[in-house]
C-alpha cells in the first residue's frame, strides 16, 4: 500500500511546485537561498500550494499558521529547498529541520505527512516525529513534471 507522501508526490501540481521552488532557490555551490511552502488540501480534497517568503542561504521563515491549517485547508505537507551544494552546507535535513517539525504543536494535524527537503540529489521527508526518510532521487521526481 502506498504511503500518503507517495500520493502527494504523485500529484502533478505538487511536483511542478517543488521543481519551481528548486529553480527559484538558485541552486549551486554558493549564493542560493531557501524556498518553501505549504501543500494544502482543501475541503473538496484538492491539493494546492502556498509558497512562503524567500529565505536566506540556510534558513527560511514560515508565515503564520495554526492547528495544521491555513483557513479551511489542511496542511498535508510542507517543503523547503537546500540549494547550496558546497561542502559547508548540508544537503540532508539538519538537526534544526528535524526539531522544527518534531517540536511544532501546530504541525500535528491528522493529515500532516511531514516536510519534504529538496536537495540536488535527493528528496527527504522529515516525519512529524522528526525521523528522516529518503523518498526519491530529485531528478526522478522532476522527470515526471
């Protein structure tokens, strides 16, 4: 049985949004900045994306949200990029990334799957408990856009 994150990543709108966030983050050895957003599910079951304000080289600030919702829509996942590929930058989720998801009481909704971290080679998922899974090669997901 497919996990919910597989269903989310199978949605063409979501894949296109992740790819656009990656491009917008200006990936490379240095000079990139984090981009991210909410993946929302409206009451009709449709997915939509709400992008966050542009971040810095190694951080991003989320807009306000509460109870794992934006308005009437459930937050089913969040995402952000790790665009800097130089050796001084982590491609995998950092301890700060893991704690931010694990310790945020407003990201404990029934439908929340976790946060996708998009790096040059891999897309990771930080689960609500802070554990990390490698989901798929970035190129594999972007090839389906």
